């Protein structure tokens, strides 16, 4: 079975779209970065390095220092699919990130997005 196209896309090619989506709704690049760091365990410096290296999504998640155990609390629909029903582990990680950015753009408080409250 062929890999999904997004797996081989560079994270750097999608990252600006996350920022644009957030900024259109009055949120910031810093908040986007905080969400990504929370989800993946990358430091800001490591995140910037991965973006510069144009790491693909598959490697971006495979190399993530520490995927947040609370990410399993992320539920709901993204791209017409329930996140909690996605079986492919990599697609689930990508959709977790999409869902968090979506919540940011919809104005949710950071504590709720990061599942701390």
C-alpha cells in the first residue's frame, strides 16, 4: 500500500499554513509553536531545526523527543473524520496537530487546547 501523500510532505511546507490560520483569527506564531512543542516534545530550537531541514511529516513525528501522553484527550472531528477513530498511528498524530491548530483558530483558551484544565 502506498504511503499517504502527507507523510512525505515536509513539515516546513505546512507550518506556514498553521501560522496563517491562527493569525487570521488573532492568534500568534508563538501560540502555534507552543502547541507543536506540547504535542511533540521538541524544544523551540529543535522545532526550528526540523523546519530548516524540511523534515517530512513521517520523520518529524518519528523523531519527536516525547509525544505528549495527554494527546489521547484530543477528540472531535477534523477534516470530516473523528480523531479518536483514526487507526493509522501517523495519521492520528498529524490530525491531532491539525485539531489543536483548529482549536486555537476557533479562539479556545490555551489551557483547554493543551488539556491542562
